[in-house]
């Protein structure tokens, strides 16, 4: 078996790491698959709190036969979309360049996904049926990219324009569902299910007149009732298309029924969150980002805070949001932050054990002037009372080009 999970003390120089026992965002490694170059790499993993790693013996040094052989970590297992293209050990690249390239790729792939889902929906509009095979293929592609570039994919979601199209919203909810499922340690098959559920959760709107695809305050009671029927309409489409997966059908049927009236926690299958609630949380998050919930459009940080507060009486839902926050970090990579000094920066690295003190690239000084090139500042090294993050800003409303800033760091 090429893939083996071993304790960190058995990791050696020359081995190829493909998985660790904690979120990659809490480690100093920007690449999620890499060859161990020297003892400093192992020490960095140890300082980050990693106890076990998964290695690939086909790409690097094999472990001794006596090691404990267990399956690869579910949330970090390699996939056909990433490992085959990596080949041998990647050459060292400056952090900002990796971040910028990851963001550019995530933007490109997201655009491709939206185009594919748009064609899928238009086909459904014409035939009344949906291609389950195409939906699964799209989600498999998404999972591969998200597992490898989670932070960049999350950042791209935060950069989307307001008033999203039906297919853009479907891609966003699917991406967020996969990220949340990964945070909850869902295996690959479960990630595929919630990804497809998120992708198709609003497909029932295809059966409605185009002017009713989005809820508005001017809807009549009859129009609102028709709009509210779209989960049922979606189930009809899937059943007519021969889709019998009850997990996916339940996500379409119940994704708006996120909060129990009684606030009582549900019985979770195999100790995990009910899938339709994952899609429901992702759906509400995107609505908050884009102002579709009746509130003004929010930044990613504001939307996450709103969800956490919204579910204060539903501990099982609050826990899901907490998992997502812990996975992404207090200040996720690519966040635009304002310091107590008045300086502006982009989060470029998460400090292990000190997620609230990341490394930032300052692109605007305290007087509002551009920093050329941006200045790297490790907040974990600041003296007491020194620089600290004071606020998080929405890059869309502030017109901040994150990718350009990161590229200027390494220029």
C-alpha cells in the first residue's frame, strides 16, 4: 500500500507528505503535498502540533514495514485531480507567489464551474431532467481543487459580486458545503453527496417563471407560495431524472429547514451533522454575503459572526459554524485587515498556535499611502501593545485587488 499514516517521530527526510492530522491552515506549509527536504520541515510540523502524517511511498521514501498501517486521513486524502499533476517534489516558491497563483487558479476554476452548472441548468430548463452524471463529475472536480487550495477557494467566494445568478449561488453553496464537510472530517463519498446537494439545492427554481427565481418584497402571497415550493419542485426534477439517493433528495427537500422550532438537537447519523443542515448553513451564509437575506451585504467575517450568533440556541448548528471558523482560522488567508495603527494589510500566513496573530502584507500605511512593495509584518513577533488587527474589511467594497498585492510582494 503506497499511502501510509505514521506518527510524526517516524517521518524522515525524503518522505512525501500528503496528509496531516489537523487543518493545513494552522501550519506554516502553503503546499498541502510536499517532500520533506530537511529536519527543519519535520520540526515545523512538530511546532504546529502535528502528531501523525500520511505519506505516499510512490512519490518519496517508504516507511519501515513495522509502522502502523491505517487509511489516509479522510480530509487530506489525495485525489486524481491533484496528485497526478504534481509529480516529484515541488520546487520552493516564495509564499506570496504561491498564494497569488492559488487565488488566480481558484478564480479560473470557479468561473469554469459556473459555466458548467449554467449549461446543466439550461439543459434542465429545456428537458425537465438533470444529468446526475454531469453533476457528480462537476463536484468531483470541485472537491479536488478545494482539498488542495481550500483557503483560495474560500477567498474567491468572498470576492464574488452581489446579486449572484442561480448557477453562481449553486456553485458557492456547493463549495461551502464541501469546505464544511471537510472540517467535519467527512469521507470522500459524503463530500460528493453534500457537494451535489449544494450544487442542485435550488434547481426547483428552474420550474418557476424567471421573474420568481429570487424572492422579493413585492411578491404577492401567491407568488411567495410558488417560490416556497421550489424545494419540492427540485425533488420532482431529481426523481424524474432517476436520482434515488435519499441523502441528496433530503438536502433539496429540507435545506431551508435548518433551525428546529424547539431548538432540540437532532439525532446525527454516525456522529456527524445532518447533511441538509450543512447545505442550509452554506445557503444562509451566501445569502448574508450578498444581501439576499434582507440585510445589507456583509463581509465574510461579518457573515460568519452573524451565523454564529443566529444559532446561539441551536448548539448543533453553532458547532458546525465553529468547525468552519476553526478550519479557516480567525483571520483566513487573503483577508483584508486594518491594524490598530491605521495600516492596511492582506493576511499571508497563519501563525501556528496564534491564529489571531498572522503574518500580513501591508499595502497601505497609516496615512493611507500605498506601500510599494508591500511590507511583510509577523504580528506574532510584535511587542506587547504593538501592531494588532483591529478590523476586517470587505475587499469588494474597498476595491482591494488581493492577487495584485501578493504579486507585488514578490516582485
